[in-house]
């Protein structure tokens, strides 16, 4: 099931009527900011996870 040009155009018109022309750019900006914050958080979490794992060279020798 894929959306064609006509379906996308109808959805865009409905969104424009529902939200109004002024609120759509603000909503898209908020969505983009949320995505950026999510990616930043994920990269910080990955960096923390890499820093927490011990390196094979730093393991105590018995």
C-alpha cells in the first residue's frame, strides 16, 4: 500500500484546513527540534556506553 500524489495532496489540504497556514511551520520546527534532541541524546548515550566498557588493555593482569 503506497500513497500516490493525489493522496498526499489531499492529506496536505486537510492538514492545512485543520491546522491553518501559520501553525504548520511551527509544528514542523518543533518536530525537527525533537528529532535533533533525540539524536543528540542517543549519541551521548552511545558515548557513555563506550566509556563505561573496560578496554582489554586496561584490564588487571593476574
